[in-house]
C-alpha cells in the first residue's frame, strides 16, 4: 500500500499570513486537526503545518488573539513523503518522529495530500496491507513521552 492509497487528497491549506481564526475554522469545516501551510495561495509548496495543538499551545496558552498570523503558530519542520512512499516508510516516519500526520508532496514540494494516523486505522479496518498490530505499535511509539 502506498501513500496515494491512504491520503486525503487536496487538503485545505493556509498561508503564513492567514489568521489563527481562519485555520481554526478550516479545521472545523474539514473535521481535521492539521492544516498544511503553503507559501502562497497560487503555489502549494509546503513550508509548514499548523495543528490544533499549535493553536492551543503557541496561541491560546500565550494569550494570542484570533487574528494572530499562522506564521507565529506553525511548525516549520515538516515531515513529508511522496505519493509512492510505502506503508512501512510512513509508519516509520510517524513512529520515529512521534507525529500523527505526514504531508504527501509532489517532486516540487507541493502538497497533494495528508495522511493521519486515523487513515492507517481505516485502512486496517478495510483489510488492506495494514495490520492491527502495526497500527498499535505506531500509536504507542507516537505517544511515548519525549
């Protein structure tokens, strides 16, 4: 199974100049907890991600307003793979980096999708190449205290 088989295609994206309120609204509208940050509206080259945790810890906990720019909240160290990455690579990235989502990017670094740990669980439920035990190991490793 490859990334392209698991990913949510064309996820909602924001730019560094968008507000915390805008990204939070996109999360609500798209039922997600992570939104890729791209360098411009007309260019989907990924430069970061903003998660619900980023909003809570870097924003709300520090008294920032809903108008705070995404650039102040986002995580710049993006973990990505290409659409042909295999399941084992994706699981290893998530476990080794203790992340719940991986951006899927094309050769130019443009966002084409996103894979969340929930996508792995859904694939296991469908009976694909994903095994319940593998998901349990990934979730356990992601959740280990740093």
